[in-house]
């Protein structure tokens, strides 16, 4: 058996995100930054988690690192957790191009925080 060698980037290549059809009007190209996905936050901060509830809208901030991270923060700047979804590379590219994203809390269960990531 043979396998692939190491090396290269540790993050996957940007994927084609789920694109909402309302961004495509008049036969133009769809907006590849119109990403909407539901995911769980990683590395959740228990203290910050106590300050939010279902419906809370968190700001997404790109932290170039290393490592590169997408942080979900409260309006007061407290980091609730990070986003490491398959769309992360595309989200980073769009943020670097000037787009802004939010993460709306959909569910809280113990230390799990489920959010919907979308354009601000």
C-alpha cells in the first residue's frame, strides 16, 4: 500500500459554499460569499456561554494566527467559541475581501452552542 505524503496546508481548499438563491437576481452570478450554514462552536468558553441565549447574534472575527481562527464574539468582545466548519477557508477569503458575518445562536445544551453562520 502506498499513501499520500505529508506537507501542504493543514486547512482544506475552499469549498463551494451553500449559496442562497436570493443573491442571484437578473441572471447574474451568485454571490459565493452569501454563505449560510449551521454548525457547533468549538473551544467554547464556559464563562462567555453563560452570557448568551438562543437568538443571540455573535460577531465573527478572523484571527490570522497562527493558527488561523474564526472567533464568535459577543457585542462586548468576549469570545464564545471558534468556527472550524468545512466553509472556513471560503469564509476567511470573503472576510479578507471585506464581507462581515454573524453567528446566531440556534441552540444551547450544556457546553454545546449551535449557531447559524451568515452574512451580516
